[in-house]
C-alpha cells in the first residue's frame, strides 16, 4: 500500500521546502506543504507596509547573491529581479565608515592615503600569526586584520550579535567577512545580485503554485500522520522533531524596532553599529532595497540580537562546543529515523545563504527522485550538518 502512495509531505515553506515541493510536483508527486506561520517564504518573507506601501523585509534584509548560474536562472523563473548592490556603512565612535573592510575603510580609520600595497603592508605588520589554523573568531580576526580593525569594527558588533566573547566563537563565523585592498565597497563578490521586484513571498508563492501542491498555513505538522506519506522532508528545527528530548540547540533570535518618518531617514539601506553602548546591531531603511520605487514616507528597522527562547523565531545557530556535541547526538538519532529527511538551515543546524539553500534543495529533490525510482532508501541528510 505504502509503495503506491505518491504523496510526500514537506514541513516548512521557506526556500528549502518550496524548491523541494516544486521539483517533486514536477516529477509527478503530490505534495502537502505544512507551514506553521501565516505566510510562506520563511525568514525571507516580504510584505507591503499598509501605511507607506513600501516592501518590507519583515525578518531582516535579504539580498540575493550567488555565483551559481543554475540557481540564478532558477529563481528568475519565478520572479523578476531588480539590480541591487549592498553597500553597507558602519558607525563606530561617532564616525561613519565604508564596509566591507576595504582600502577606503583603512584610510578612513588611520587618516592616511595608503595605496593598496601600503595598506596590505600595514595590515600584515599588525596581524598576529598563531601556531596552526585559528580556532576562534578572535584569533581569526587578529590573524587577518590585526587589533585596530578588530577592536573598531568587529569586537563590539560581534559581542552584541552573539551575546558572548568573540574568543568563544568559532573562527568559521569570520571567514564570511571579506577584506579588500581596493575601493570596492560591494558587500558581496557574487556574479549575480538582486532583489525580486515583487518580493520574496510572491516568488515563493509562484514556486508553490501547482495543482499537485497543497499548502496548509498556520498548521503544525502532526507526527501521528507520518505513515500517510511516502516520505517527509522536514525543514524545521532538528531538535524540535525529537521533542527536544536531548535538550535545545542554541540559536540567536532577532527583535525589530520600527522607526517611521518622511524623506530619507539614513541615506543607505544598511548601517552597522559597532559600538557596544549602542544596543542595536544594525538599522535598515526598507525603501532603499527597492531603488526602482519612489516613496514619500519611510520605514526603518533597528535590529537587536537576543538569546532564542521557546516561542522565538530562530535565526542563527550558535554552534559552540556544547551545541556541536548536542548536534552530534541528534544527528545520530536522525540517522536511525526512517521515512524522513532533514533539510535546510534548521534541519541541518547551519547558517546558509539563500542561494546555498536553493542549491541544496535542488540536489536533495533530485537525489530523492533517483533513490525512490530505484527502490533505494532516501537519505536522512542530503547535506551533512557536521
């Protein structure tokens, strides 16, 4: 009976769930998508502000960027992307700097007119080379940019973002940060960059617009129904699947303060606040994410990072030593499960960009289809979380 069942359940309607659902529906499966929120697109959700008609990035800014041509072509099937370059500014000790750290940033900080070669030589002179590969965020920072840049731009911001000393964080967090010795202030170095003109939620809705896909919003997955499905793709929190039986994995969550006004409130899409005595980590003015639109009024969010408790929206997996040990135990249990695959940022307890989530979802759907057609058991993880 089960072998004849062609209905798959996808838990979560973010990019990961939507891509998997779309690909399986195209291959002839019926797909039930179960989403506990009132909307699709997960933390990428966008919505028009009722007062200003500005497209708001409800859970913080999302700029799509990728070097993966297939992924770029894929998302453009579902929506038109407007060009957008993320040029971040940073406020430190009452001054405004250019980010990511580049030649302009260094010259601003030092009051110099360094050439690229002179700036590189100065940074190399300041850096501390540790024995072996750096293991902590702080070691990595001192190894790459030295104490002056680290203390000015990274230390306070990181303490606020993660709620702990940078010396306690893994070096991998900082490896995402670019450092340049030219005046290129494009935050990303990706071949393709943009933001969907109609918003991310509209794009995901089009992915799910298929007669073989049924989307159920405001609905939690009922584990007692799992045997009704040929397979389950679970993009919720890995520990939640097991009822937190081994303990809760650690996350940081975000809270947002809304500021309204007329005209231009900060002159830029994103501004980081690096000083510890400023309680928010960054602010963003939503209308700047759609430069092709014009609005008299404006809406700005100030973003605060906090420990994620029960009922909060998880954003960033902490992945410190305790969490990695606990993750290993959950992964072992997950590998013993049958009929379910754990996917996406929450299901694999990793922070991944949108393009990586889409790439992994495409690969997972394709591999599942091959496995299912050959009678092979589907994988618990299509991307290893450890």
